């Protein structure tokens, strides 16, 4: 009799496990743990968040989970496809300018305007000094976005500062700024 009861409990436990696994697989929400300081102070190291795998039309300031060669990263969208940003030529390399708003008195030989390609986004961490992001690996294909955080708080610095103010400065500079290295890819 005890053997029959243990089989009944085993079948019930297996059925419960299948239901839980199915619900977890089908539902769009996933718990995740933030690792690192690149998104601080908005998100702290070891903070639990719930991400949504159903992606909306991504826009500036959305927080997304992206797959990169550096692993799975939590970052903020700074620019979307078609947005322009400045690149600064320094010591023979191009550096993306997302954390500073440049002076209007730019020397045109040292800057160029780059554009985020179609179906790509440019992501940065809220803590720009401790973040490996699109400044290091370039714009990310939207197909590499695996989830987003609905209702994310806006940062008080970083990606937010490049919004309309940065775009207005680019619009004023565009006639004066010429490419410094046409052969360097912005991807």
C-alpha cells in the first residue's frame, strides 16, 4: 500500500513540476539579478528585477537586456536607429561622445557625426565610468535584445543628457563637421 501511495505522490509531483515549468516557459516575465555597477545608482549590484520578454517599440531611456560578445547585459537605450551622435578623434581613434555635451566651438577636423544603423540601438550604462557598452562594442542589433524592464526610472545623468540637447547641438554643427575617417565603421 505504501508503494502505491509513493507512486501517486511521484506522479502528482511530476505533474506539478510540468505545470510550473510550462508556466515559466510560456509567460513573458523573468526574474533576473543585476550584476555589477554599470547601471548604478538606478539598479544596484545584486538587485532583483523582473524583465518582460515581449518587446515594445524601443525608445530612448528604455532599459533593455541585450546579448553581446561580453555576455548578457542590462543597459539603457541612448539612441535608436537613425539618431546621430558625435565621435571625437583622439590619438588616432574615434571615441563616442555620449556623456558630455561638446562646445559649439568645435574644431571640425576632430569630430564627425555618426548615425545608428537601421534595426540597431545604442546602449549605455547609467554609471558611464564603470560601464562596458556601445561606446566599446558599437550599436547593438535589435534582434539581440532579449527583454526590457517596463517602468524603469529615468536616469538623472548619462543617457538622458544626450537626448534633445545633444540632438540640437548636432543639428547646429552638422554643416561644419566633416568626416575625419570615412573608412572607419560606426557599427
